[in-house]
């Protein structure tokens, strides 16, 4: 019998904590915060590229989680639900931010005529250990390429390729169909591959 994966163990621990908190152990809420505040902050940075906005997003997320946790449905993974709350908080914060760009780049001028001819494989950078990617020269290249993506594409590629959610989970978080997620992910990866081409050509 195969051993449960770390992800499965984490999901089980989340459920255990949520049940305990909803059962009256509100002191355990800070354990949930400790488990996720760093990853949510990094998620906010990748979406907004502004530390202050990322910090505010994390705070807003946990305030909403605390407020609505009692209504959490246990058939959903807590992490998926958390990122749905975080995504909503991030979009609201970004729209209010003075750092939000005046216009978003259109992908149309960058994409090949036949998108279906391009592989849907995970980009090379996304399959590398995260500490290597974020600690080197590539970090700035990836960060800027992601920020150049229109918001709806950036969300999908961050959730799928960086945060590691499945297509189905990403669809649930963003309230879209899996097909819609696949289309957006495909287009986002095409853009990122083009943006990173010059970096890898010098490898």
C-alpha cells in the first residue's frame, strides 16, 4: 500500500486544523496563518510586484478566512479555498493600487498564427527547483515576463506552474471551466517562452 504523499498529509492537517478551529479552538487559527502566510505573500508579489500590496493582500485574505471559515465545506481542500479567497483579495487590492499599470499588454501580437503547433509542456524554468529559479539571474527575467502578462493569464500560470495546482483545482479557484484554464495557460506559456527565449539561447 503506497504511503500518503506530503501534499495529502498537508491537506489532512489543514482539515484537522479547520475542524478544530470551527469546534471552538480559535487559538489554532494562528497555526493556519503560519502554514500559509509566506506562500501567500509570494503569490501576492508575483501578482502585484509590490511588497506593500502583497502584505495587505495577505492580511485581507486571513481576515476573510477567519470571518468565513465556519462556512467552509470539507469536501473542498482548504488550500484551494484559501487561494480562492486570496485571489479575490489580490484582484481587489490590485485594482485599488496606485502601482497598477494603466494598460495591459495584449498577447495577440506575440503569439504565432498556429498556437496548436506549440508544445504544452511545462516551461523549463517551472520544472526547476524554486530556490534556484528565484535565487538567480533568471528571477528578474521571469518576474518581468509574468508582470507583462495580462492579469487573467498571469493568474492561471502562477497558480498552475508556480503554485502547483492542477487544472481542475485552478478552474475551481478562478470559477472557470478546465477548458478555459487550458486555453489561458497555453497562451500564457507561449508568451513566457518567447519572453525567455533570449535568456536560454545564451545558456
